[in-house]
C-alpha cells in the first residue's frame, strides 16, 4: 500500500461566501506536493470590519510550505476568486495558470501592483493540460456570470478530482461556451471522478436555473416602454448581461453609453481576450449628452449600492454631465447580496425622490443567477458520478445542505469548512487535520490580522465614543494643573446640561488629588484609576461607558 | 368661505420605515388645533448610527406649539408607533388615548420611565368617541401582527379622515378582531371619507395577503416531523403567531417554553388586556430541562438576529440551561427586515455548525406579513372611497408607488414625506409648507441630534482610526520633549515594518522644530499644522488619512 495520500484543504471560501482559496496535495503525509486553486477576496462591512478595504485569506499555512507548492490555478476572474492574487502573490511567487480572459484581468492587476505579468500563464481549455508535480490539470469551460469560468479536472496518481468552480447550467449563455452534458460525460468516461468539490451558493434555490438568453425579450419590452432615459446596472464583470442589456437597448432604438471604470475595463478585457464580439457601439458620456433622453440607455456600475459607483453618483445628482430626471427609468438587473440591502434601497429611494421609475429584478424577469440551483447541482452530481462530494463556495449552512443533498443521492460527502484538511485517498473523505486559517485585512496599504485588535478598537470607538485624558506630572509626581479631557463621538452635555468634559475634568481632578504617592508614581496604576473614573462618570452623565485613552506626561528637569 | 383649514403633517414615518409620528390640525392657518397620532422609534445600524440605542423623531415643531396640541393617539403597541412615547412625552405632557392592550404596554413603559400612567386613557372601539378640540376620534379594529391595531376615524368640521394605521386584511386572524368589510362600508355610509392616510409597507407585494390562520397546519406538520427539540422565533409582539406556534407545538405533542423577556411580557399583557385566551400552558426553562427533547418546543425572541436575544444566545451555546444539539430544529417564523440579513445569517450558520436544521419562512409557508399587499390596499381604497389618498408608513419608493396605484384608480393622491404639510381642505391635497423635521438619537441616557456631529465623529473614527498627539510647550512656546503619539484603531507598523507611532513622533518633532514663533504661539495654527502632518504621514505609512486629536498643553510658571 502506498504511503502517498491525496488531500484537500480550503483556506477560504468554505464556510463563507468570498475569498475562495483551496489547496490540493498529493504525496507522503506532511510532504505532499501542493497546488492552490483560486485566491480571492471577501468584502468588508461596517458591522465587523469598518474602514477595511478588502478581506484576504490568511495563507500562512501555505506560505510556510513554499518548497512544496507547485503552482496556482485561477478558475475565473471574479474578485472572490482572483482578488487576493496580486496582494498575496509576493508571499508565494509561483506560476499562475488560467484561461485567457482571466489572465487579461490578472495581468492588469499585476501591472498595477508592479508584479511580473509573465508569471500569469494562459492555458487553453481541455484537452490542454498543465503538468505540475504529480498533478495534471485541465480547464473545463462552464457557464457562469463572467466569461471563461472553468471547472478543473485535476488528475493525481490517487484519482481524478473535479473542481466545479462557480458554474450554472446554461445552454445559451449569450457570451461564452454553452453548457454541454456530453463534455462532462466524456470526462467521466475517460476516467471516473474520485472526488468532486462543488459550488454550493444556490443549494437552497429549489427551482431549475434559467438561461441568460431568456432575459432579452423582457428587457427589450421594458426599455421600449420607457419614456425617458434608461439606466441599467448589473455586476461589471457580467459581460453576458452587459451584452444582453446593450442589445435590448439597441433593439428598443437606443444609443448605449457605459458609465463606470470597472465595467468598461471588463468589456475591453473580454474583447481583447476574444470572448466578446458584436457588443453594440457605445458613446462617451459627453456624446450621450447630445442624444435625446428617450433614445439613450446607460449601463452603470454599482448594482450593490456602492457609494462611489456610477449608480449611486447618479442618484445624488449629475455625474459626468448626465442626470436622471422625472419619468426616467432605472433598472437593477441584479440581485442584492445579503448585507447590501440598505445601500441598494438608499439609491432606490433617492431615485424615487427624483421621480425616476425604479425596476428591480422582479423575481427573475430581469436577472438570472450565475450559480447552479439545487436541481442543477443534482443533475451535475449525476453527470459526474463522483465517489465523494465536498461542497465548497458557501456559508456553513450551504455546505451542510449540499452534503445532505449528496448523501440522499448516495454520494459520500463531508462538510469541510476552512482549515479542515480532508484525506480523499480512501472511499470516503476523512478529516485528518485542522489547520489554523483566518482573515487578513487590507487596510489602506497595510495588511493587518483580523484578530490584531485594530478593527476591534475601531468598533469600540464607534459604539462607545472616546475620551482622551491628558495629565502632566512634575518631578514629584504632582499634577501640573487639572487633567485635560477631549471628547470624540460623545455628546457634549451630560445630566442637567452640564458640559461633560468639565464634569470629567473636575471629577478626575478630585480623584487624582486623593491618590496615594505610590499610585501617582506608577503609570499603569494611575492610568487604570483614570480610566475607571472616566468610565464611571460617563456612565453617570450620559449612560454609557466610553472608551478611554490616557496620556500621562512626566516632566523631568533638563 | 371659512378660513379654517384641515392639515396633515408627518413628523416621522413618511419616507422611512419606522418612527411613525403624524400630526393633524384644524383651524385658522397657523392656529390650527392639533392632534398627534403615534410616536414611534426607528432602529439604529452600524453604518449610519453606531452606538445609538434608539432613533426618535425630532418633534420640536410640535413641542413649540403645546398650547395648540389637544392630545396624542396611539394606534397600536409596535415600537415604531409607541416606542418614542415615554422618552418624548415629557416634552408634550398631553393625554394619550389608545385601546386597552396598547395602554397596557404603554403603561408598563411609563412606569419604567417614572411617568404618570394615568395619562394613558383606554378607549373602546368605535362607536366610542374621543372628543378633543375640533376632533372626534374613533378607534376602528383592524387586523395586524399585534393585538388591537386600530385605524382611526378622525372627524373634523372640514370632513372625515380615515387613518389606516398598520393593517392587513385577515378574516381569521387567530387573535383579535377579524377583518369585516361591513365595518368599513358602515363608516363610509355614515359620512364619506375626505382623506385616507394609508399604510404603504407592502405596496410592492403583488399577491393577495394570506391569513394568519393558514399557517397552523404546515407548522404542525413541520414540528411533528422534527426529531429533536424545536425552537421557533418570531416577533415577540406577534401574539397571534405565538399562539399559532404554541398550538402547533401542542398539536404535535410538545410542551411549550417561552424564552425571552419581551415575548413573555407581550403574552401576559395580551392576557391582561383580555385579547388573548387559551394560550397553551407553558413551562419555565428549568422545567423544560426535564422534558424529553422531542417533546419540547421553545418560543424564542430574536427573529431579526439581535445579538442579545434568546435565539442568538442559543446559537452561541447554553442559555438558561437549554442547549441546541445535532438533529434539533430551529424555525424562523418571520421575515428578515432589510439590513438585518447578516445578523440572521450569522445565527443560521452557527446553528448549522451545531447540526441544527434551520427552517426559514420558505416563501410564506411558515410566515405571513402583517401588512396589506397591493391587491388588499386596492380593495380598501374601493371600500373607503376617499376623495384623496395620502400614503404613509413607507420609504419614499413605497409612498410614490402607492400614489401611482391610487392615481390609476382615479383617486387624488400626493407623496408627502416627513415635514410636508398638506392642506386637505379642498378637493385635492395641496402642499402648503415644509417643516423642518429630523431624527434624535437616544444614546445611552443622552438625546443627541442626528446632525450634531457626535455620530459622524464615531463613524470617522471607525473608518479612519485615530491618532492622538500630545504636545507640551513651555512659557517660551518651546516644546518640552518630543510630541507624544497614541494610536487607536490603526496598525502599529507602517512601511518597512517601522513602528507607526515612532515615525509620527519623529516627523512631527522635525516639523514642529521648523515652525515659526507665530505659529508656535497660536494654538489653532499649531494644531492645524500637527493635524496636517499627521494625516500626511499616516497616508504615506499605512495608506490612509487618520482622524487626529491634538492636545497642546502650555505650562505656565506658578
């Protein structure tokens, strides 16, 4: 019996939506050769990560084993699969394999970050094969909401793995390769699939997914019936939707204008990579100003309510000269990701105040998902017939439900959230190790650990406000004047309309005057006393215990 | 022609979901006698109001006209209608009229706040009439998700107003009075309705609403098929749902235990007010521990993911001795209010990790709304046949859509967001004034204005972190030692792993050393320089401009 084993380890993306990052390994225990599939980001929110720009997976485990890492594979160019590549690549410095469109996007990011673009290698679709160490990897076209999403066939001496990546079943996807059952039957006929790692995002959607191509007629009707200007938003990377929207606009006799840098970049990247052709001619915002409103259709970024994107800008007034008016129409050709509802509704209400008619996806009329729903997942399980199924790309509840679905169909399955190392060598997945994983925050230009306390302090200041107390002591440890109090994020007046800062200063002065010589000589103890009194007084005066920063300055004779 | 006019003025609730507060007036212009209908709160969120406890309407306009205010009417005991009554009543000190259940809840709140409970007056349903000034007001039972919600018939010399309050059409509401078209036909037959102010919450829901009574069978099936303990959550004030759930649990052979103070309080208030009877016997958490898991059903607070409520507590481990386990079932018999998704999903995923089966409302199988959907609204418009319709209780988009629906049916209608005073005297609503309205934050025990800057500073600290710079100057305006820097919510290391505080201190010291005597002598200018340098340095070192607090201490000879 061989001592080699085949392992799977998610470092991100399993137990959350976002920051996908999956490791496969083959070899003797602890010496497996490794590949990394995807390196994505997650997005911060005010509740848990205020001020943070991006959330990245903590890949320390992998960074400690660079001598064992063969290569990186990126399945597609969505941010939750490629977004952490440029920030984290310097820790890995391995070749990156992906298909052409993904490479185009990846290289743009590498260029911006000053990284070597030649490290991103374009791979054709299967049967083209990348051989690295004990792995033979092929890219299999699947339909999704971005061009050239690809499942991976990963062959190892211990068997074949089918890594689904993000996919849906779409026989007419408008842009990119149509879904074809035969393609997958062939893979299985060639060599049975030992393990399938599978997208779980839509496992709770019980109806069959719908094709991108079903949207065109309804969109055309909507746009045709609109009396003023029409603005539509969707994900900038959903090139097929952009084409569907633009063509519907053209069919309704409108000139198309694209607003928003990320959207333009995606369209030109898709054209450059050869996956998009026949996109209707577009005009610049300046040219759009010359087009009668009822002949104009604008495609705008910001479907998730992002404050700086074009949709939000237009909801606040003029943007690049363009302005929405009474009687215009705004279309969300998109689904709101949980957590983004308030931002989206803010835009909707702002448009409502302008008299703009806002239309949302209306339960699928103007939007279809890019992920496989439950019946589609079941269909693919039956196509691929894996010995075992490992759900990925989902919150814990998605992974668990997906395991339930697979188990009911008689497939061995396991919930493996981030950090769970599975041994796939045998007939069933076996948990062999728990690896420490976590999140890094890209905060401005700094990378900080999610548990470093930095963001915790921000949250505390946001919830409790901050009192800064400054105290100057002379050489005899006697206060030189009263302590000085500054308030940030706290009401200026306490009970009986007394200024809070003055109350604090007076009370602190009194307490400090009573402290022993020993305490006055000890910074830690003195700080602790000041902190305690400050929190007591704010509690009495304004009903909340503030955060406190204490600055003690001791003057020494020169 | 009379110089008297009939006015309507929303101070809250129109243009937002929450803090309902509507003024009606009758009399000569500027001297109208006034009544206030409802005084509710809205709920804060981390994005816009971190650390805030409750959001209240700014009723300064009304508080300035106390000599004209006749009384306060509360339509029902939901927090968004009654929640601001206790905190703001001391500014108004007028009699409060409401039905018995609402009064029971109101008096509990008044007691806690040390306010005179005898100021809350119980009114029977129509034909009972409250006469205050030129107003005759009757309470009309409507169905909703809390007992004794009441529309108001407000008679004035200028005509009859029908204030719908929150309602749905439910002919079998489990708790409370069934909907009866005849009741409304009678009102109209008695005297035609001049203006109807109407709930707009569900105007975008295009299907007919469903009765509370339709839920029982599906719930019983679900609970019967569950193998372990069942925990169900819903709004604590939804007494009908609590009864539906408890009865379904009993039908499935389970003992009922209620977890969560607010839920218990609502049940006993409903029993005390005589609107709830036959609620199944419940056991305490201690007694529940003795019940076999498969014979136990728990009703728990926290359907919106609130961190301190019973549902969240149970998702984190033991709560009052009770604990969820592998194979148990948790039911959300509720809808997630936009903005609360993340909190709800956090609970769902925590349960998933425990192996608990989580069931959500599944598109209406286990939850029905308490508000009238569009077809129901249209039905009521036809019943009441008002000359004009003024949508209330909704975001701007809801109000606007509701106006569209009314206008299509040939009813004069107007969008009147908070602060819009309408003259209803003529045949159509006419905007006559814009009144300043706004939001107050109850923050601990302090009331602060939403625009006071306090919360803005908290948000800035959360997004940007804070640097506190302390500088001590001698009598000659010379620095005594280096400036001292404290960081809060900022990474400790800047570029090249240099400690950020040290870099800041060194750079500030250098810049301060070069400042002119004039600047050194001027606190404002010196502070401005320090602030500028601090922001530049943080930008260079960590890629973000921090917030800055500067404390300059000038030592004076004693």
